[in-house]
């Protein structure tokens, strides 16, 4: 025999569901700025590549060497992804596909801002 739920239990469940419903969209909004420096570069590089309708096999892995940043990854067709960003402030980046095709050269923050505006 099942017991009917009390009005208080129903209300509590409804309030819990309502309070959690915005969490996913809040996390999406935080994703582009969730990390400093190297994380922002990786996210921006990935956004640039996907915006070009390219398919990533190995997401760019980024390192910082002597104050400069660089990332290496690959596309599903085997082409190399190279990302470079000079200096510790990480303001600009260059994304190169296949060793010689520059698909983006410009501000990292511009890519992050555009991606944040275009998220549903």
C-alpha cells in the first residue's frame, strides 16, 4: 500500500527542483572564464576550431614555456593543430591547422566573449 505524499513534501520537492534548474546555465556562463591563462587559451582555441566546422580528434593540450604559451592537438583527418600565444598576459593567439593554414589570429578574450554570447 502506498502512502499519499503530504502537501509539505510536494512543496519541498518543487522548491528543490526550481532552485536547481538554473545551475546548468550558470555553469555554462562560467565555463569560458573558469580558468586563468592556459585554460582560457585552450577553450578559445577549441572554440575557434569548432567555429570553422573542423572536427577535433585530440583537443589542444597547452603548456607554458619561458612565458609563452603553445598548444598541440589534431583533427580527425590527421592535420595538426598548433596554437601559439606570446607573453605572460595571454592577450593574442594564433591558431594554425596543418602546419601552414592560419584560421585565427587575434585576441583570446574576443573569442571567449563571442562564444559566451552565442551559447543557448
